């Protein structure tokens, strides 16, 4: 009985460490969008260049996600996680010390590489070994980090500090998380044997899976479209408020934090909703709430803008973790690590390309087109989700 209690305690502590690692993943993701209205003039670049930095970060994440299986197999989840957070912390410290756009682009490479492998590894680990509620709570902690980022940045703006001070603060927080991860390495070592015993097969390659597995093409499109919505709104939401609605940069940053707060709170609540709804039902529910949020954003008052930002965040909340947790169910556990990496890569392709492309579009259309752009993506993700579910329901596993 004591051995069982000890194993349960180690598993609980390990889950807490994984939650903290996801805070570190979320912290940098929201910084650029909240800071950019105050950054671009000092950097002497056009306003749409935020998409270029975002694209480089996401491209690094795509590469590391695709090769996550091999990297994790060689070095193990704890080492990959710790090194990735350290790489992110050093890149953010570089951001805080740099005032040149070209250096920010170079630093965006390790910032992206630091996220991909750990993201794929931890998502697959939780999908295989924990219930759906833990997956939602895991991504709720990503939302904690993503919500803290704009709050930190807005606090520095309110004090009259520059955006580099905000990046410096987040870099130090990341370094603190690195210390926690290093201290947790013995805990991971105790779980290493069971982790290796339960490791899924990686025998099949990307292209053979795409051609053979029913519904995988649609699943990759769903991840692409979802992250297009989440990342484009996260990056350009503050600019929409500043350039279209006349907000000050600190006010826009605070409202952006409400969006990420909606994601955080929504994922915490979704963990409880998994007792009453399936993953598929939660995905559809989230899409509907995003639609309601976009309707509120079309309305002109400050109150409806606040509600709109909150609802878009609440709608985003259950979609990503529910899709991830459904991966072994949809496609079988045998190739779930490989497929998880493919899904994460597809998600980050959306993060890479679409905010950048919207920035180019907004140069001609204005940032008011943000709402129409997101509405088109929402309609597409609804159709692709239905098609994916139809195909995987008919496919044997």
C-alpha cells in the first residue's frame, strides 16, 4: 500500500512539474503581440514586421516538432524539457538586450526551437497516461503563462519602462523555471523505466501515415486552422484595438491579457466539463463560443470589446487540448508520438504563416479586417472537424 501511495505521489509531483513547464511555454507566446505597438517605431520597421518575427519563431518550432521523436528517444523527456526552457530563457534575455530588428530575428530561431520538442513530448505523454481533464488543465497552465506575459508588459508600460524591460522580467522567470526542472530530474529518473516500456512505436514515417491513416489529412488542417485563429488574434488583437478603436498601448496590452485569461480559465473549467462532454463535443462547443466572441467584437462599445476578447479566449480554450487528447483514440496509440509531432508541426505552420500573411493583408485592408479573417477560418475549421470525425469514426484502429 505504501509503494502504491509513493508511486501516486511521484506521479502527482511529475504532473506538477509538467504543468510548470507549460507555464514556460506560454510566457513568450503572448509577449510580442502585446508589446509590438510600442516596439515597431523604435525598431524603425513597418508595423507588419511583427509577423516576420512570429514566422521565424514558429518555423523553428515546426522543425523541432517534426524531429521531436528522434530527439526525445535519444535524450529523454526530462533533458529535452529542461534544455528547451533554458534555450527559451536565453533567447528572451537576448530580446531584452537588443534594440535591432535583425538581432530579434536571429534570436527568434532558438526561441522557436526551444518550444517544439518539449511541446510534442509532453502532449503525447499526457494523452497516453492521463485523463482528458489533465490535458485541459495542462493547457490551462500554458494559458497562465500566456496571460501573465501581457500583464507584465502592461505593468512596465504603465511605469514608463520600455518593452525590453518586460522581456527581461519574463527571461528571469524562465530561468527560475529552469532551476525547478533541474531539481526535478531525479523524479523523472524514477519514471524513466516505465516511460521507456510504454513508449509507442515510431516505425512509420510521416508520408506513409498521411497516405494510410483515414482522417489524418483533415486533422492536420484542423490544427492548422485552429492555431491560425489563436495566433493571429493573439498577435494582432492589440494592434486592432490601437489602430482601429483608438486604445492606448497599455490598455490594449491589458485587453490582450483578458483573451489569454479566457483561454486559461476556460481550460480549467473544461477539465471539469470532460466529465459531462466528450472531446468532440467540447471542440464544437469551443467553436461556437468563438463565433459569439467575434459577434461582440463587431459591436462598437468598450464593454462589448472586453466581452469579445474574453469569449474568443473561452472558445479557444477546449479545442486544442481536446483534439490532442483524442489523438490516440482517433489514430491508435502505436503511432501517436509520430502523429502528435505531425499535428504540432501543422499547428505551428499555421502560427508561422498566417499571422504574417494577415499582417501583409492588413497593410492594404486595415486591421479591421481581422474579424472577417477570423470568421472565414472559423467556418473552415468547423467543416474540417466534421469531415475528420466522419472519417475516423469509420476507420478501424
